[in-house]
């Protein structure tokens, strides 16, 4: 199963990075065309915006995987380890609920723009193609939140099997105090 996770992570990294790089390259291309050759293009601003947006939205699951999202851990570090697991479960469930809302809402947007046949003004590309990133990134995030909940469950099982000592938070409080 470790190999599947590695391939999945690699695909996430490549997709997010590729869209960001292509978008940024298009921005550089437009700057060169506009200011050096005095011949601006009409399509690059739209396409580069879409590419960068896709890169960012696909990168959300990469950031979640690598724990790079912003968090406030002042409270988290001083609570007992047993309560941390409750907080982790709560955060995971809230994350999955958000992702379901996000994915369903994104799917509704895609279907609406597909039904109405909306086209991009600059490129003539159907808008539903641009919006496909919303439900797709929502699915990627859902997978990551489920993975995090699974990790919390595994940690909890190992605690119940006696692999870890359930602290009352004193170690965490000492860690916090020593940080200052």
C-alpha cells in the first residue's frame, strides 16, 4: 500500500507544480510580448490565471499532506494527549464535511455551466472545463482528510494496545513553557 501512496503523492505534486509553472511561464511570456515586442496577446492573461488557480487548488491537498496549512497550536500543545485525539477527530470530520460541501457545490457549478453552454470570452473554451478543478480538488482533499483520520485511528489503537503512555498534558505544557 505504501507504493500506491507514493504514486498518488507524486501525481499530486506533478499536477500542482505543472499547472503553477505553466501559468507562471505564460505570465512571463505575456510580459515579454507586451513590453519588449509591444505585441500583447489576448488569451494569455485568462489562461495563466486559470493555470495558476488550478495549481493552487490542486496544491491544497499537497499542503494538507505535508501539514503546511496554517494552524494555531498554542491550545493544542497544552491539552492532554487523550484530548488531542478528540481534537484531531473533530478537525478531520469537519474537514471531510467541508470537502463534501465544496465538492458537491463545485459539481453543481460544473453542471450548471455545462448545461448553459457558457464559453470563455477570450478563448472560447467551455467554462465547465475551467471549473472542473473545484470538485477534483475537493476529492483530493477528501482523500487526504480521510487519510489523516485513519492515522489518528491507528495511533489511538496503538495507544490502547499499550504502545504509548497516555500523558495528562504535563509534557506538552513543559514543552510549551520551554519554548519561551
